[in-house]
């Protein structure tokens, strides 16, 4: 794998967790790995899965972050959009200044 220069972040409903994780696992050649965990979404664009979420003003979502090459991130996003284009998935790409491990 070439040196990663990009951070891909996906935010999506918890109901899509298995599909997104499976998708990422089938695209391991494009990423050095990823992390995924539960988050609460807030804001005008939040999509609430239940009345309780709406009352509390927070949508229960998942956030996945992967370190990879920008070209690979864009290819991965195109594949994901082809597969789940109608799903409520928010993403962003950020430049990666440094990447390493203490191990």
C-alpha cells in the first residue's frame, strides 16, 4: 500500500452498520483498516429514526473513519454510492498530515 494521504469519514444510521462494515471489509486493499463506533448526530440535517431521538434532539448514528490514499477514497466512495446511493450517508475527506504507529 502506498503512503496514505487522506482521512475518509462516513456517518450513517446504525441500521446500516453491518452493510457498511461488510463493504469496507471487502475493500481492504484500498485501506489500511478502519475504526467504527456509535455517535450522536445533532443539527438541522439530522435524520431521526424515532420520535424519542427527535425529542432528545440527537440521532443515533455510526461513524467510520479510514486512512487511505485520496484516489482510493474517491473510488471507494463511488463504489459505495453505486451500492447504497439512496441511503442516508454523510461523508467527508480530509488531508492527512501524518500517519504512524507506536508499535
